[in-house]
C-alpha cells in the first residue's frame, strides 16, 4: 500500500508500525520514507478493542442500527485518544 505525503508530496510505502503506550493504549502509525513525517492511523484502548470485537460478532446482525451506533462510539473514542497522544507528544 502506498500513500502521498502531505508534507513533501512524495509517494511513500505505508508500513504500519505499532507502539504500546500507557493505560493499554496502542498507537498505529507509519512514517514517510522521504521526509520521516509520522502519520497516526489508529489509536485504540481496551474499551475500543472490546467494542470492535462486539461489532465483528454482530456482522450480519438484523439490527444494523446497533452496529452503526457501536462504530460511531469507536470512532469518537479513537478521535479522543488521538487528540490525547497528539497533545502528549507536543
């Protein structure tokens, strides 16, 4: 998989890297091969991973609105976590 770096406009291979942060938070990111800019892809905590597991079990479930609401909760929490780690990193 490749992506276009917003910083240097270089097409870079996306090689996901993962780091374990405090409180069970996992940060998944990639780094531009050309300028070394770091891009956050996903930030999850135990609560998010548990919700993701439930969503996978509900695949094909009749109540689609339940899955959609759970996915909204996951996205909201991941956004909060991303903001937290961005603030911590400076």
